[in-house]
C-alpha cells in the first residue's frame, strides 16, 4: 500500500501543477450563497445534502507578504500554533476532542494567504465549528508551545534537505525573487524563526485574524439557517478592526541568466529552469493556460512529456507550470533525469521553449488543450472539500461569481496567434534561472 | 433521498456507539460476464461525473526472482498502444475529453482508471476493452519504457534515503515470499526484462476472469453493464496462471539492518509480521494502529514528538489489505541532535505500555470513530467509493467491506492489548536504521 500510493500521489501533484492555474468551474451549478456580515466577514455557502458531512475552509489574508523579512516564517508559525492551545483549551484537549469525533482541523500558511480547514460529520458540526472558531479567534500562543513548534519546524527544514526537489525549489525562488517574500520559504530560515517572539505572534494574529480580512466557505449538509446559528453562536464576538497595509519589498527588475549548481551524492539530477511569470489578475492568464498546457502542463499530451519521456526515455516526470499568485509568480519547467543525461534534457527543454516562441502551435494541439481545459472543470469540483477550497480561493482572487460561466468563453477565444504572443512575452530562453541538484562531477553541466 | 433523510434522523439519535447504519452506503450492483469478468456498479448522481476502474489480480507478488518489476513495467506498457489506438493515444483521447487517467501497481494488483464526465464514460469501456486483449508491445518501446521506469526508481528509491531504508527492511523481513522485492523491481532486474517476458505476463494475467471492473458515478447501471457486455464479453479467458503458494516461515529472532546513505537525520523503521484482513486479529490490529498513530492525540505523537521531543515525525501503520500476511510498520525520524537509540527505546516503551495496560475505553472508541468517519468522508468522492470496493475485491470480495466495519465496531480494549502482545514482540521484529553520511565529495 505504501509504495503503491506514491504513484498516485505523484500523479495528483502533476495534475495540480497545472490545476492551480485553472480556477474555473460552473459556479452556477454549485448554487452558492454569498454575503458579507456586519463584522466584515465574507461568507460563501453551498448546500449539499447527499452525504452527512460538512467541509469548511477559511482564508485569512495573512502570509509572508505581511511579515517583516527578519521575521520570515511568522505567518507560518502563527498558522502552526493556532491549534496548539487557546484561552480555554490546552493543545492536547483540542486534538483529543476533534479526533474523538473523527473530524480534522488543519491550518497552513501559503504564499498569499493562510488556510484553516475543518472536515466534520453533520452530527458533530456544533463541536467541530466550536473548535474551529476557537482556534481562529483565541489562540494562546504559549511560550512552551512556541519553543516546541520552533524546534519542529527547524528540524523539518533540516530533514527536507534530504529531498533534491526541496533544495532545487528553494534555490530557484531565491534567485527569481531576491528579497521579495516570494523568494523565501514560507517557513522562513532557522535564523529568522529563532528571532520570532511570542509578542510577534500575538501582534500578527490580532492584526490580521479579523473578520474583515477573512473569507469563510462552507459546503455540505447544512442549511442556511443552521449556518447562521453556528456563526452567531461561535463567531458572534469576532470584531472587525482597521488594517494597515504593509510595504512589501519590490520584485527584482531586469531578468538575467543565473545558474546555480548544488552538489549532492544522488543518481539523478533535479533540474529547474524558469523565471518570473504572471500574476493571477493578468488578462493573458487564459492564453498562458493554453500555451503552458501544450508546452508542459498537459501531462502525456504535452510536448515536454512526449519528447523527453516518450521519445527519449530520459525522465519519468517532466512538466512546466505557472503559479499565478496575487503578485507575479513563477514560470518553471522541472525534470529529474540521471546525472549523465542532464545536459541533453536541459537542451531539449530550452529547444521546446524556443520552438513554442517561434512557430504557431498546431490546430490539433490548440483544440485538444481547449477541450481539456474547458471540459475538465466539473471533475475538479467533484468533492465537497474541493468545492469549499475553490469557493474561498475564487473569492480571494476576485474572480467573481460568474467566473465559471465566463471561463469557457475566455479559453475558447484564445487563438494560435495569442499562444504565440504570450509564449514570446512570458517565456525567456535566454535570461532564465537554472538550478541543478546533482552529482555535479557526473552531470558535467555545460551551462 | 428518502432513505437519507430518515438516516439523518437516526444519526442524530445514536451517538457514539454505531455511527452509521449500513444503508448510508449506496447500493452496489454486481454482474459476472460469461468469460468470468466481474463488474461492480455504484450509482451516485450528485454530479455529472463517473469513474471507471479496472483491477487486474496481478502485482509483484506474481513475479519470479530475477524478473522483479515486471507487473509495474507492464502497467507502463499498457499506455503504449494497440493497432487501433497508437502509442500514448489512450491518455490523449481521455484528456481531450476533459478526463484524467492513470494506473498504479501494488504487490497484489494493478489498477487502471479514468475519471470523466459521465456522458463520456463509454470511452473508458472502449479503450480498456481494446487494451485488455490487443496490446502491441513494440520491442523498441519496451526498451525506452524500461529507461523511464529506471528513472522512476532513481527518483523514488535511490535518491530517497527513507524509502531506501523501507525497501531494505521489507527485503529483510521477507526472505522467501515474493513480498521480498519492491513493486518497482530491483535495478538489475529491470534491465533484464525482455519484451517476451512482458508479453507472456500480459497474456497470462490480463484475462477477463482475472479482472474486476468497478464503475461509479452518475450512470445507469443497466446501460453500463450492457455496454461492458458488448465490448468485453467476446474476450476469451486464458488459462495457465499459477497460484502463488509461497509462505513466509515464522521469524525466530530479531533481524537488524543498517543503511548508510547521504541523509540529514537518522530514521528508524520497525516491522512486525502480521496477518492480513480478514484474519480474526486484523480488526484489533487496525484499531491498535489508530490508537498509536491516529493524529496528534495519538500515543506515538504525544510521547515521542510532543513530550520527549525525540522524533520530528512518528507513525504506526497496520497494513492489512494484502493477499498474504504482511507487516505492521513503525517509523520515526529522529529530531536533530537526539540519539536514535533513545528513539528506538522510547518506541518499544510505547509498545510495551499497550501490551501491559489495557487502553482506555475512550481511546478505543476514538479509534473506531476515526475509522468509521473516514469511510463516511470517503463517500464524498466517487473515485474513493469505487476504489474501496476494488480493494476489498482484490483480497476477496467487495462485500467484505461490511464485514470490516462490523469487525472494527466489535473490538474491545483487551483485544487491542492481546494482539499487541501476540505480534509486536522481539522475535517477530525487523529493525532498520538509516545512518546519515556526509557528502564525501
């Protein structure tokens, strides 16, 4: 079982590589109720009564974008400590109570926001919602829990250095974004984590974990009236306050070519090639989606996979993706291949990037890409959990409730000329960042 | 719908004792075609989607020494085309129709699936029927795909110290049974697998009477079965499969294995031979696994990670869904600067504790609630609904799912301590330790 799951997990990762640039679904079919409460909390609700479960997702607009560089890791530490004790409950009480009802609570910080989730059976929704609300509003941030979590995060950062892909990704973001928050790990570094105090946590929490800075999305076996009661009972005292915007370090300007070689005793070279990409509100998002699907986002239908895996047999996984964030994200192509073939594979990836910038894609390619992108979205919303997460993120990125109706139109209006135009505009075969984690002696990179 | 409403009322009355009566789960329909192909259908009309899965009863368990990894390589070759649909056409057609497809191989079985809009599910039936019988397997493609699998092996095993240790431990725990080798195969075996080996493997095991189809989603069972009959029933069953008779002899003393590899932190795995489901003891073993490792309130997390701070992560995992007896596994990553020996002893301390003192009634109930809730949450996904039936079918019969839940509900605290005493002992243990080495270059 353990081993067999790996393939699946990898597969889902691949799918999600391009799934997160495709936020498009038939919202009209979801029947979503949206409202903004008096305290400023945005609530999205979709009733699904076929199974007695309820999935809750809250987005709080708090992320590395809001933390000082010398305290990098602050938003992550706040998220990690939410369920480690509140004003009335110890850490162990929270996990005991939530797990006794077979429910789960999770909290994590990402590049743009913090997500807190609850998965609970209908019959236990009172208890689940009570704990969920409590950890969001009343975390205690006890010194003892802070010290424990600090050590766990530092240890886990050390542990992850075993993974070539972790080393490569960390170096890549640093080179692309420099001092901008996207250039560092959400976890921060051991040094910045060490500098975070309990006061920092309390201050960050009270500043950002407020209803007028949050989106609540609830999907499942719950009526509007039932949800109102829950919110009134458990979030009734949650008060809005004013917010001050923080100055964020600017993104680097001109792109230049940078090559970073990390030596490690491994059999495979892990390679990332890429540069800055686009933000989520860029109108070229749709043309970029189609273009990237053809280049390296479309799994076995993509050019990179066909060439490097199917024809050359040089990799198990090769892909490309954009991460359209609140601010500009990355474009990256990634691959693992035996040390000895690293040069060949890099050359081929660059060749494919040049090719899609030089000639129009074929009719067959563009029509397949469009039919996948438009035809696959109901499937990406096939569980209540996915719908809850989706609604929250659609709201965060301001895509609007009619987004799903418009999405197919946007995709279908993309022409071959558009694909060529965005490939030329957003792909750069000269000024890219190239990271390789490899046995450098064997890889002998020409770059 | 009526049924569900009634059910919800009942649910609010019964509290912790029995979470969910049997009938919450959708009705399952079963058919067997003349050629022995079994078809299981679950209608779930919540969204216009469907999942098609075909399960073949073949995995690394059915391989011979020197040819490990054949079943998994064959799985890769299944995407390489038939005379009707060329190489890699399969995935492209599915994607063009807005669907996804993939496959995976385990020790006991190989499963292929597609998830599509329900009005296109016939595509799955056509494509799967075609490749069950008409695979080309071009020798050149076999050689190319062999290299792809070698890259896959490098990525998952060679360059991942913890997975490498897992492979060592399992190979040490099993000396005669084919569970000895990894599903992906040994590197040297991979290079020796020829086209003809794969083709005979395909012919012997990809027979309709060795397969099960599970379809779930927004479909009409009668229509689906008609279509499946039309396309699959003329595929003749083949004989010549050999039963796997190998049995691992009882272990008579602890085995230890050390792995020195470039890594950041020490890692320990403890593996104990245990029977698989539906053995009488399997239910209590499942509950035992949950008590030890089901979340942050579980014993291993609380003791090794939270209180003693010896480990960054720690888990216990009873692997009961296998054809033959497999392993109850423990694993823990050492915290930086701590001695892995202390971690090992602390792990044994927790095992001794549950052997010597009965777990609390409430702890057992929590574990049962977690298992039961995970089944109900799983109903959210049509893929999972199909998968769970397929998994039970691979070890016997999909109807064993009920037996499983019933068995879990009956577990008492003394059952948990009893199975811990019976299986988690030194004689039956294989220990693996990862010793991190510095980069020598």
